[in-house]
């Protein structure tokens, strides 16, 4: 009987692929091992063993596995179970989850090699110039990488050349798998065992009397290694001022020996861990209540107003979990994952904290993976953004999802399109862990679940230190414009408050939800506004770069001085972004330093940190920014927060727009007056009577939830109905229309009389992105309809759809629980 293994490949085709293995391999391989396997004509992939069995595949002949890449599983059984849930619930393949979960450095890259054919006997002079260059290079070196070919012929697109060379029989190509990740090794030095005894050592030092440098090196080494400390070669050189050749001589004489140890790239200075804070009575009460509810419930919501000290409550729960020897997962939205929070947790938990962050290098991520898999002391507490819940936990006891209302927990593109909060809850259940969701403004879904008793609920209604909640004032800018009380985009009220705050040496945060200078540049003569050639949007004017840029695809062009349509030189900007606010601020407050935080100023790994640190150290008084300034920042000295224009948030075409506006404004308002005095917040708007703004200004979270839930119930939205969005995407406008219409018709037929509603197809507000047209169908699913059955039908119609040749170039994408 032959043996087989089902392997997950990092591609969106099927869930698993079957390969043949020898009996010996079968005895070694276990689920979670990586293997290199051939795929297609000449590709090699890193796959993950899912199952080992003896069932011959029916429809094809299984190819053999090339190579086994691990000797212990890289992925745990529990992880695989969780991935299966994700793939099933979010309608994607296991391979897509695999690819999202594994740090790229562990997914061996398959790379094409160009190899010389020794049997080539053709005529050299028949080769074209570029072909000859490659041929010539291959005379010196029998194998070239594609990048090397590219630099030899000084061209990016080398495939046509390679194709010709293959046709002429000069070369053939081959795929090579190579390990990318190399742990960083550090060279250490120590005395050889023979010399450790005191008398031997004394003799040695005597002997070295004539080689003072060598003697000195040894003396320094003793000093450094006192108490059993390990000494690196680098440290010894630094401390003794002795050069490498002296050390080499000592090694050659076999007095010293060197050795290498793996060094973690993410280092934390070995400082003492601090004790956590004594909780105030409100925090204490919440903590006790959470503990009690965990006795019966798996998930508890901590609803605590901004600056109520939720983090300190988490810290207590983490301490308890660590005492029980469990692992902890602490999830945060990407932009709230700041150095402020990281260092706060590292103060308490030192090396036990591991940070998993997309801004970290692939190698750093590999190291964290290893620590979690080992389930040792390091990375016991994993702090990370959404993908951290895909890590190899084996002993998870507590999951914290902070800012659980954040929409960025939902992965948008590519698959798997999971919601990290919801997937983390399932992860928690699979591990028998407790899950705490935290927010000052919980999502309607979560609050509803707490209301029905599915989740527990604990509350903190006061800020730490009994600081009052900020005083929020709405300013009617329609009125202010009419009365000529605006300077640029600043009302007299906002300016007065800013003056006062600056006089009292307070700091200010300003929020505007757009970056760049202005979203639209318009010709005064003909009305033309430059558009992106690839997308259906206007180009945003960026003043510092003097460019027009597309925020969807990155297209950019130099700023135009005259209209591209009519040549007129009179152009105007419409709308405004953070750059423009910054320019105005510099004129209005010439004596104050101003900082800007948006995705243009925070590129690179430490971009955020630099700005936040400068603000913390009061290098500037006013910080203007996009959403980035609203999340999780804790500055003691911010007394005033200004929102320049709240209206665009409210008018966003999405059924969650109102809920989100409330959350965002409360979050940004929450940055004001966190430590001592009551903070002030000014929200500028054209519509100060808007119910959501009224509720925001009066902190009426419960009223907001009540109203919004009524609307959701009435119009069949979550949490009462589930939504699946189906996206059709393709370059051909007509095909996208036809495909989506065909599919929608199929759905309507299939769901007749089931209570499932089918909306669309409709074009979204931006219907073309990167030259691809998008069209959406929304499926609304009532509780009674059964999500599983609905998904099965969607897939079934999807399979028929994919069999239709006409629609081949229109991709169909399912987005479950669309956000
Ligand atoms: P939240 O996450 O609820 O917005 P934080 O946990 O950031 O609030 O707490 C707000 C501020 O209050 C922080 O600077 C924190 O250090 C401080 N703080 C919270 N609880 C305590 C406490 N029990 N003792 C001392 N300081 C506290
Ligand atoms: Zn014009
Ligand atoms: Zn574009």
C-alpha cells in the first residue's frame, strides 16, 4: 500500500493537494510539517502537511514530495483547527489562511534559475545581441538567477529573451527552493575547559607574561564573565581595546574558544519589571465583576469610558493568566499599536511581551513565531494587530481585544477576509480561554450581545483620578461663515480656545479626516478637475510634494499650473486635508511649533514613534492628524481637541457611518484632559443639530445605541441580519455588468421565499480602481435562514458562474460579515 499526504499550498485553489510519500517519510511526517512540493509545470511550493493517509487519489496521479523541511511541526493542530474555521466561515481556502498566517520568510520562495544546456551546438552568430549576452555569461557560470539575467541585459522584462533562448535550445529553466530565513548568530568567547582550574590558570597567566596583550585580553574576559555571564567577542574587544588578531592568536593556541548563539532581533534592555498599579475602586469593581462573569461566560465586554484605565485592568488579568502559566493574546488595531502601549506593557512584563507587527521585519516575526511555538517564557504575552491571532498558541488562557469596535479588525483584501475580533473569540473557545473585549464605545454588535446575555458586561463610567469627561462643544460653521467669523478653516470659537490653551502651556490635537492639501483641484473656467487615469476619483493635491496623487492606486503627476482641458491658469481647490490645516496653522500661530501625523509623515518602521515622542516631549504644541491621532494615545498635557469638520464622516455611504462617527469623535475627544483638569473639545460642523453629533456632545452612548439598533432592526442590518457582500471585479465593464446580473438572478431564484434578501448588483461610490471595475451584491440573511446553507448555495451558484467562459475574467469575491 502506498502512502500519501494532503498538503495545504499557499494558493487560492483547493483546500488541499495530495502527494505521494515513501513509507519512511510517512513515519516522519505529521500535520504541521512543511514540505517542498512540485506544482504545475515547473513550480515548487512550500506546503503544509495536513494529513497522512493511504487513500489513492482518484482523478490524478500523485506526484512525490520533493523534500521535508522541518523536523518538528511548525504549525500546531489547534492552529489548523482554527484555520479551518476561518476558511469555512469566511469562504476562502485553507491555503489563503496559511499564506496570511505564516511569516513570508518561512514560506520558501521558489525562484527560477536559468541553466546552460551543454548539448547546445547551434551557431553563436545566429543569436541576437541580448541573447548573446546571456549565452556569454553562461559560459562562465552554468547557472544564473532571473535577477542576474535582468542586470546582464539591463532590462526588467527578461522573459521574452529567455523564451527565445529556450526555443533555440541554449538554456533550460529550473526552480530552486531556498531557505530565506537565517537566524542572526552572535559570536561568543570563553576560556577552554582545560584552563578553568585555578592553578592551571595561574600558570597560564605566568606563561603569558611575555605577551602582555594576550594577558590583558584574558584578564578582561575574567572580569566580564564574573558571575557566569556570557561574553561576546564584540564586548571583549570593546572592554579591552584589544583587536581581533590577539583574540585569534588565543584561539589558535587553544586557550580560548569561540561559539555562536542565536540572537533575537527584538531585544529588550534587561531592566527590572515594574509592579503594576494599584487599581482605583471603579477599576477594582470592574475587575472583580469580570472575574466573576468569566466563571460562567467565555466572553466579557469591558465598557469603560476613555481614560478610565482599561489597560490597567487588562494588566491585572494578564498577571493572573501568567501565574497560571498560560499564554495571553492582546489584540489591537494596527494604528493603536504604539510604542506608548508597548513600553507600558514591557515595563510590567519585560521579556514576556512579544510584539507581532506588520512593520517589523520578516525575521523578527519568525522569531516571535518560534517563541510562541516553544511556549516558553518569551512572548508569553503576544501584543499584535489582527494577524497575531494566527500564531501557534498551544496554551492560550486569555485573549484581550482592545478597541474592539475598530473596523480595521476586519481584513479587507486579500483573503482571508476575517474579522479579528470574531475569529479571536472562536480561537479563545477552541483553547478554552477567556476573552475580554474592551472599548469606550463598543460596537453595536458587541453591545447587543452583551445586552442579550450572550456576553458578560462590566463597566467603568469614570475616568481615572475622577477627571471629568471632556466638555464637548459643537460649532456651527455655516453660521460662522455667514457672519465672517472664520479664518481659513478655523472658527473664532476654536481659535479662542486654542489661544487660551496655548497661554496655559497646554497642548492641542486637531483632527481632519483627509490627508494632502485638497482632495479636488478645479478649473475656474471650465470646471475640469484632474482625475486618476486608473481609478474613478479626483487626484488629491499634495502641496509639499507639489504633486497630484491618487489615494487608491498611488498614481501621481506633477502639479499642473494650468488647466489640462482648457489651458486656463485659474484653478481653485475644493475641500481640505491635513496639509492645508498645517499651512493655515503656521500662519495663525507663527510662534508655535506644529506637527502633522498622517500616512504621508509616518512612513517607515519608526515613523509614528518619532512624531509621538516629539509631541510627548513637547517639541511641538499642536498636532494635526488623520484617524491616527484618535487611537489609544495617552498624552497628559493635551487640554484641547479640535475637529475641523465632522460632516464628511456622517455622510459616508455606509450603514455604519453614524455609529462610526460617534465612535471616532468620542475617541478623539477622549484624548483631551486625561490626567488632571477637564479637557475641552470643539467639533466644527455644518449640521450641529444632527442627532449623532448631539449624542456625541452629551456622551449619550446608550441613546445612540438604542436609536441605531432600531434602525438596524427596521432596515435589516446586523446584528439582526448577517451580511455577505459579493464583489465582481474585472477590467471589462460589460462583462462585470453581465456577470453580476447573471449571478444576482441566480441568487434571487434560489432564495425565493426563504427570507434571504438580495440587493444589487450596484456600483460602489468608487467603481473603478486600478482599471478594474467593481460591482457589488449584498445578501442579507435573517437568523432563521441558516448561514451555512446560504453559503453553500452562494458557492454552488459561484461554481456554475466560474464554468461560464464569458465570465472568466470577472473575479468573484465573497466578503462575509462585510464591514
Ligand atoms: P483607557 O485605556 O481606558 O483609555 P488608560 O489605561 O490609558 O485608559 O489610563 C489612562 C491614564 O490613567 C494612563 O496614563 C494610566 O497610566 C493612568 N491610570 C489608569 N489607572 C491607573 C491607576 N489605577 N493608578 C495610576 N494611574 C492610572
Ligand atoms: Zn479649464
Ligand atoms: Zn488611481
